[in-house]
C-alpha cells in the first residue's frame, strides 16, 4: 500500500487514518496467523505491526502522549517474539533456493529448521495469548485521533526525514569501514527507519523515491538473511563434513558479496541516491528553524497554556536583545539567545503533570528529550536547566542540574534564567497586557521600560521579586517603569 493510500479514509466510509487501518489490520492478522502460523500470515502480521510502530515512531517525536510509547512497546514485543519464527521460515526458503535435492547438508538444515519451527510456533502461540488485544483496540480508537492532528508532508516531517537520512549515512560509512555483519545489519535498520518516515509522512517524496528505497531494503534484507543462513549452518549438530560445509559457506559468501557490490554501486559515487534524497530535505537555516518548530509542537502538546509560553518567549528575547545592546562582556550572543528561546518555549511543559513543582518536572522532561537535528544534547541540557530556574530557588553551586558545571557555565545559566524569570513575571497575570519591552541604562542602573506596566497593581509586586536574580547576576540595580509614549493595550490614546 502506498503512503497516500495509507493516509486515506477506508472505502466503507469510516473516517480512519492510516494508523487506524493498520492497527485494525494487526488484530485481523493475529487471527489469521494463530491458525497454523504459516509463513504468509506471520509475515503479514509483522508488516502490520511494523507499520504501526513506524507511524508511532514519527508521530511521538511531535506528540509526547505516553500512549505512543506504550503502543510501540506492545507492538515491538510481539514483533520480536515472532521474529525468530519468521527468520526460520525465510531461511528454509533460502535452503531450498541454494541447496540441492540430494545434498546431505540441505537435508540436515531442513530437518533442523523443521524442528526449530515447531518449537517457535509454540512460542508464537504463547506470545499471541499474552498480547493484550483489548488494550490494542482501545489504542486503535484514541491514537488515530491524535495522529490526525498532525498533517503529513510538511517541513517538520522533512526535518525528521533529514535526521533519519543523516543517521543512515553515518551507518553506511561505518559499514564500509569495518565490514562487519553487525554494521551491515544496523545500516539496514537505519535505511529502513528513513524509508518509513518518507513512506508514512512524505507522500510526494515517497512517490519519487519508493522504488529505489525498496530495492535497497531488499538487498540489505537479503544480506541479513544470508548471514542468518550461515549462522544456522554452523549450528548443525553433528556438523557437516568439512568439504560440504565449506561449499555452502562459499555459496553464501558469493551471494552476499554480489548484493553488497550492487549496494555499493547504487549508493557510492556520482550516481548515488544520497544526494538525490538530500536535495529535497531542509537546507541551511531551515534545519534549525524546523528543529525549533518541532520543539514548539512538542511543547504545545504538554503545556496547558502554551500561548503564555509564546508570549514569555517574545518578552524574553526582547529583554535579551535589549541587555545585549547596553553591553555584556564574554557573551556568546547567538548561541545563548537560541538556548534562551527554547528554554522559554519549554518552561511550562512540566505543568502537564502537576502545578506544584512544575519547574522541576520541566527540567526532567527536557533533559530526557532527544535533541532534534540542529540541536546538540549539551544545548538541550542547558535549556532544561535554564527552564528549571524560571521560578523557585536561585541557581547556586550545587543546585539541581548545576553539579559538575564550571563557574562560567553556571554564570551563563544564571544570567539566562534571570531573564526568563523576569519575562515570565511580566506575563504572570496571563493577560497579554505587556507586549513590548525596551532596555536602557542610566547612571549604572538597568532601566526596563514595559508597555502596559503599572507600579500600582499586583503584577508589579511579582516583577519586583523576579528582577532580583538579574540584579545579582549583573551586579547592577534594575528599575522597571512604564514605557512612555506607548499605547497600552485596551486603552485609547488621547487626541
């Protein structure tokens, strides 16, 4: 089924996404496979499970609902427990393909595989009994609805595809360098993960690339099959005669080498498919922009008031840029600005768990988040620490997340956290009253002028408390006042 078909409604009119179709297909294939665990039904069940898991793999990057991980885990468990049976069935096909009717090694391997297959079918039956079909059915109702909120074909999925492209390209370099079976197996998985993102979420690219991706997947899949075939040959007891075994190993090696050489011709040199794929994926500044977009989408699924976080992000950058203009020595401006922006966007995701101590929960969630392509794990870690200190205790040596950091790193974090803390206070009433901030200085005092600010309301008290950390870090007093000459939101200027 094509990616376009997989994302279309069913013919009977039920409005199910591709995920809904494939999740229903899993239950159907469970029934078919359970009859006798014949090769085709086992294969079809694994395909359906793999489809569900690959769709979840792409969507859970954008949607942090824990049900995605739970569904993927349940599918992986059944998929793997059927894997040995499927391998045995595939290897039996290879033995018939490469062996001869009167060859004793062929007969020995078939006898070994038949005995193993009987045992594996019993284990597969147990796996199906333990598979929670009722829970799967519940997920097949709730998860497709969540999936429908995220439209395929956009920049965010192209960015995710580029991430998978980069990983697969690195795995190819390793495979060509050390030539081990494990490295070729990992390359197969890496290209498969890239293929699934394209297949499930980039229908236009899939239409153009599907043939080449399938050919590569088939080649590397057969290399894996041949490796398993050789392992099976070496497991025979008693072992075949040395000459007969050597003949089989030579045949396997010849088949394997032919496929690897064909792969090399396709994926190396000027005619390689790598640059063809790369040309249609994000370039330059688009990569970091898309990474930020993914983080925003992820945060919006957790933060109960994400509009507030976006306002805080804007105010945070206004403060940062204004402070930069009046001078800050030893500043890594652009990098710090990006970290601060992400910290502001993510600072309230912990409220998805509980209001109390949500800043600490935010730190844990952000620290566990895999950084998108264009973001390093170190930058993500610092952003999480900055978000942690947007409220609560001050960031001091020995505080949460600060152990092991240098004095310079702690100072940077404290400075960014001070800005975020103050920006958050400017929208503490969550009423969008303060939209614009300007920063200046007068006689050594940092002067922050805020449109919509009034020294006579409750918000001013929170702002007064929040500015303390900025005063400590900069070692300068901070004064907040209304922005003169600015029209306050909700009021009319006097004519």
